C-alpha cells in the first residue's frame, strides 16, 4: 500500500508557523492521517502492528495508536534488516521514483498504479507468487479456517 500525502489545508496561503504542522504534506500529522485512513481498509488481523524507522514523520505515533489501535514499534537505529520487506520495497519503488524525485508531482491514482504493478510482480520470498496472490491465498485460508463444517 502506498500512501499519498496531499498538501494540507492552508498550504501556500497561511504563513508558516514555527513548530506547527508541515502543511506541505510531509509532516507527522499528514503521515498519521494517511496511515489511519489506509490501514483501516485492511482486515483487522492484518493491521495489528507497524514497524517504523526513527524518522520524525511518525512523531504522532501515540495518536495513531489511539485512532486505530495499531501497535507501533520502532526499529533500532542503523538496523534496516529489522524492516526487511520495507527496505526491499523502497528499492523497488526507486525504479519508479529515483532518489530525490519530487513526489508531490504524483496523485493518488498514479501511486495506486505503481502499487498495482508492484503487487502483481512475483517475489522470490513468496515462492514466486505475487504479493496480491499471497494476500488472496492468506485471506482465503483465514476465511476457510473460520467456517464450520457439517461433516
């Protein structure tokens, strides 16, 4: 899932406030709102926790926890292996958005197209299934396990 971080209300209109929200859309408030809106679209058993690096963009992690019930963990400094799937995905995203790219150029639909392409790209760690296939298989197994049989 890729999150679009739109400009916040007041961007380019209101004067910048020291220590105020990052109206450009890349601050902790925008990230919290985007995660909360997106994560709640997942089934509950798939949104139990989030492991984050130590960037300032998740400074509102406590409010995110209150809003969504999502447990937030932080990786140790300089330990990218603790977020392996995320780091691998970042590498794949660089094929679409080279380092230094101004991401404000892309809208939600364009990010959704990139997410769709990546979710339909086979992965070695999934036995060459696509993430979409692996998710569908998981959801089917969870649903099947929850259904009682009459035999």
